């Protein structure tokens, strides 16, 4: 019953805040566009044969000189901007989502275990978390990326780029999950149902997964949303810095970096359309995160 | 209180040791230093002789001790890429980053605290709603996009401010400062603002949350009833009590500012430590990466110590008993 009220209240809040509804719409549209990119994009930006330099630097269709075939214009290589952005968003979301999932599994796993077992294991996990919390996520991600560059043989560098980037981002975001999961687990550990489960002699892994985890999901869901936004931002930043994805398989960050070169020469669409896309994506995810937090923690309103 | 400070000092030493260990492991295990230093034509005998001479065959603990004592004496080794001493490369870059960070921090405090107080006192006002909306968007826009927008608006469209480099600098001893020329200040504005935006919103939100909390408390109600003038009530009674958490976060954030300057420096081609670090990652220049890490950690530790001392200055309770 209580759950039902909470849910209907969430629904009520959702219907009554236009900003949240618009954000949800934007997020869903971008997710759909990114997922369906291979089917709905006019061209394939990874296929060198599909574009030609002859089409280079065409403006969007509503500007003078625009061509109907390239509705958002083309870059200097003649790549269609719509396709680049759809495929770029696909990569950004793929990396962001996988990094977020890895961070969640790792962080929640360690956090719940730390809260459940306590003692020395807890102390070790939390010290590591403390140290990492002192370093900003971007620095951690850069370091992991740098180490990977040093360790991996050169011929594997390119093919593993996406995995390395995902892992670097995941490893710099797990701390939030671990701390929240641990704190919530501590609270649950004092409740009778956990005592009962322990006395009944259930295996610890079962208690953690079946009993504790479902009861601490609320706050974790909020962190997952916020961290998805952070992961996407982090990937965009790394790619923008030239550390992330290379120019032949561009993510949104790489597209913005390429666009920077055209800031002075008047081809505004190469820079500003991917930028607008990235900002719209992150702002709407963050707004949804704020909304979820309000739903799960009515006290903060 | 003395015990409190001492405890923090000991903790700091351990943190620095841990970071030094990390930097050392980076240097020692990510790639073989010998292959990095020698070319393809060096014979195997020469390589193993070099290995022996450099002490790379010694026990691990001995190597680490030597590494640490070298660092304490200011010997940070040589860059793989430029063959220059790392100490020199980093110290020549420190002033640029530090000046940028300090100005960014000042901007964020001088705008963030008043904005936080205002939005807490008028929670339903139109201005408050506008400010809150702006900060929400501000947090969601990545730093580099803010930088690009500022460059586009003030550098390209309006042509008011330079968009890269430090402009005019004045050399004071070994410190290259941009505080003493007009050009230097002009070049500093955009990057410092870019770097400060995130801290600004954070400071504002924090001050706002703390202020709203404090304003609800009994002693403020009592002070209002007593007829304490509004200005004194807000700033002397209320704001002073929000300062402990605010200072903690700002202190911790200063380290973040220094690290985040990597992005800002890249956008504005600001010749600081962050730009150096980026180059060192791109070229897998492990010694520079390691030393950058140690230097950043040192900043963190020093700032945290200062924050701890500020606690004592702000919160009189800490002067009486040992709370840690």
C-alpha cells in the first residue's frame, strides 16, 4: 500500500512538472535515435566510401547553400552531420551506460558486502573509497587511461579503446555507489528481517542479494541516473581532450573537438549542433535524476 | 587541540607516502624503464649493466626508499619525452595553474556565497527561481562547453578578451605571474570563470541549504524576537554558523579546481600543469605523470591541513576539547 502511494505520488509529480516531462521526452528520443542509428541514419559515418570531400562543409538545409540530402549540413570530410551525431550519441550512450552498469555492480557489491561483514573488510574498502574520493573522477579516469596506454601493446590500443575508456570511467565512479550501499546496508542490518534471516542460517550471499538489496534500491536508482550523466560527461570530456575516442569513430565529445577547429571560420553547425545535442542529453538526464530524488526522498523537497 | 593537529599531520604523511608509492609503482611497473630509456640498438649486456647501475635489481623496499628520499631532496628524475628534469618542468608550470585556481576560487566565493544567502532568504522569489534554474543548467553543461561558449561570445563575436595563452606575464624570481599586467588579467578572466562555474554553483547550493537549515533554528527565532537588526541577524548569527561545512567543501574542492584545470587549460591553451599532464599521458611519459600525481596530492594535503586549522579558528568548541 505504502509503495502504491509513493508510486502514484511520483506519477502525480511527473504529470505536474513540464520540465520533467520534456526531459523525459528528450532523453527517450535521443536513446531511440542512438539505438536505431544503423537503421535511421542516412549514411554510415564509419564507412569511408559513403561520403566524399565534394560534399564538404555544406551548411544545414535551412541556410543558404544547404542541400536537402544533408539536413544538418556536413563536416569538412563531407560526412553527414545527422549520421555523425546519431552514431556519436550511440557510442557516448554505449560507453556511458556500460560504465554506469559496471560501476553499479562493483560499487553496490563492495558496499553491501562491506556493510554486511563490517570489520576489516569494511575498513579496507572504505579507505580505498576515501582515497579515491579525494581525487576528482576525471583525474582517476585520465590516470587509468594513461596506465592502459603504457601497459597494452600498441597494436591492441585502437581495438581496445572503447573498453579501456569504459573501464576507466567505471573505476572512477564506483565510490558513490559503494558508500551509499554501505550506509543503507548498515541501517537494514539492524532490522528484524535480517536478524531472522541470519538466525535461520541462510547463506550470506542470499541475504545480501535477496533480502537487503531490494530494500536499498531507491537511493541507488537516483545515483544511477546521476552517474549516467556523469559518465556521459566524463566520456565527452576525455574525447574532447583527445584522450578518448579517435576521430574515425567519433563520440559526441570527439565531434565537438573537431568542431572547435571551425569556430573561427563560420561553419557553426559543425561545433554547435553536437554541443547542443550533448547538453540536451545531459541536462535531461540530470533533471530526471533530480526528479527521482524528490520522489524517493520527499523530505528534501 | 595540539593533539588534533598532530594527528592530522601524521595522517597527511601517510597519505603522501601512499601517493608516492603509487607514483613509484607507475614508474617501476608500467613499461620497463630501461626499454624506455635506451634505443633499439643498445645491446642486452649494456642494458643489464645499466639496470645494475641504476639499482633496478635491488630489493623493492630499498628502491622505494631511495625513490622517496630522492623526491624529498627535490630530485624527481627525468622525463622520457623531453629528457629534462621533471622537477624543473613542473615547477615552471605551477604558477600558471595556481593563479588560475585561486582566481577561480575567489570568483566562486564572491558570487556563490551572496547568491546562496539571497536564495535562502527569498526561497519563493522570481530571482531565486531564475538563479536555481541557471545553476541546474550550469551543473549539467560540461566545463569544456562553457569554455567554448565563452570563447565564442567574448573572444570571437565581441572580440573583447583573448582566448588562449596567458597574455602578459611578469617574472618575479622563478614565479611567472600574470597579476601585474592588464593583458595578463584580460587573459585570465575567461579561463578563471570557466574553471570557477562549477565551484560557484556548488558553493551557492551548499550555502543555501545550510542557511535554510539555520534560519529554522530556535536561536534565530529568538534573535528575531529580540529585535536583532536584519543585516546582523543574517550575516553574524546565521551565516557564521553555516561556515564549517562550507569551508570543508570549498577546501576539498580546491584540490578539485587544480585537477579540473586540466580541462580548462586544454580549452584555453593555458600553459599550466594540467596541460603538461595531458601531454605526458598522450606520450606515456610516466615520470611526469607520477610527479604530477605527487604534486596534486601535496596540494590536497596542504589545503586539508589549512581547512583543519580554519575549523579551530571558526568553531570555538574545537579549542576546548579534543574532537577529531
